C-alpha cells in the first residue's frame, strides 16, 4: 500500500514539475517540434518515468533532474536566439525541395526524402500533382510549405481567366538584427543594396531591424524592434 502511495505522489509531483518547466520554456515546444525538441521531450519524460519505479530515487532527485535538464534546454534556447550559426546546427534550417517548378534532387537525397514521400507531403497540403508547385520548402519540423504556380492557385486563376503573372518567392534578408547572407545572395542582392534600401526608410544599422523581407514587385518590407 505504501508503494502505491509513493508512486502516486511521485507521479503527481513529476507531472506538475514537467508542466511548470514546459510553461517556462515556452509554447514553441508544442507548436514547432524540431529534432532537438523531440529528444528533449523524450528525455524529460524518461527522467520522471524511470525515477518513479526506482526505489532508490525520491522526490528530491526527480525535481533536481528536471531542474538541471530544464536549465540545459533553456541555455540552448538562449544561445540559438543569440547565434544564427548555433540555431542552424541545433534546429536545422528550411530546405528548398522544388525551385521554380523543378525538383531539387540533391536536397531530396540529403534529407532522405523520396518522390513518394514528397507526393504524400504535398497531398496533405492539398496539391495532388508535383507540377502544381512553383516552390516547395521543407521546414525545420519536417512539414512542407508550398507556393503554387499561378495557374494552380485556389481558386485556380486559369478558371477565372486572370492574366498570368510570375510567381516570386519572398526572401527573409534580416532576422534578429542580422543579415541573412545566403538569402540575400539568393535574391540577387548584396549588403550595399540593402543598406541603401534601409537608409531610404531612415534606418542606419541592421541591428535596428527585427525582420526584413524582400520580394520581386513587392519591394523591401521592414519591421523594427518595438
């Protein structure tokens, strides 16, 4: 009887401790699960699960383990917010699977995705033909984002006899006050151009900008730190 009582108490305390820790770490742990977040969830769950059925481990050890692991997670999250390099390593980065209507086979192969899987992911987004997509991006959480070809928009623009327009992909050129050099290069622009564009908006330094996005025919859109 005492054993069941101890297990019940440890379960309740472990549950509450995990709940508090996840609340402190933020909702991103639930809404956007990366490989790192997945491993984190498994380890935290196992810490409590294993401790409950180990008679040598009490409440203090359970709480201590959760606290230490939580601090490690918080440290990693803090570092990824400060360093885009560490963010790319720990959380991964979006990958282009289809570019301007053409499959980027190298990126499919590097991410261990075959054509059947690509079709499956696209069908879940409502696109039943690979030829419907102008761009397909594999996100950090393993899901895809699809920018359809102009004639494949919903409702289909060709059904409405709307003149065809070129589909252009938006590029995030500044994130967290830092220039995203790879995206800037992909957009066919350089830092000098970016500085000139920002100066027109009376912005002197990149670090003043929280997020900036450039798209052909739309121009540069800038959001400063509030």
